[in-house]
């Protein structure tokens, strides 16, 4: 059985979100109650974000098909500010779920 436990304090913020994303896609292939609970936890955290934060989290961590997707939308400073806020808000929602 796959463990879906994550020590949120042992990873950098971007590493944490990358790990959550990795486990999320593994959980989608797993029919266990632990996997279903993990998927629910991720989805609930994601749904707590605003539309801009969802876009950042999706494009940077879950669907990484478009590197530098943000360059035609945001300046570098704006993107990094949004990315930092998005990651922190997702982490807080994930922890508190």
C-alpha cells in the first residue's frame, strides 16, 4: 500500500508542492481509502484558491506542459510574487484540510 503522508516541514515549499502533485497522480490510480482521502484533501486545498492562484498551481505543479507559460501574461516580478502567494495559500489549505 502506498503512503500518502507528507512531512510538510521537511521540504522546501516548491518541493512540497511538487511532491503533493506526484502523489496526487499516483493516488488517482489507487482505489484505497487513503488515496481517496489524499485526492479529496488536494482538491479541497485547490478549490480554496482564487482563479489566479489556481492557474499558477496548475501550470507550475500539476500540468507542467507549458514551461514559461506566464511570460506573455505577467512580468517576472509579478509572476514570482503570485507564485509565492499561491504556493503558501495552497500549503496552508492543504495542512488545514
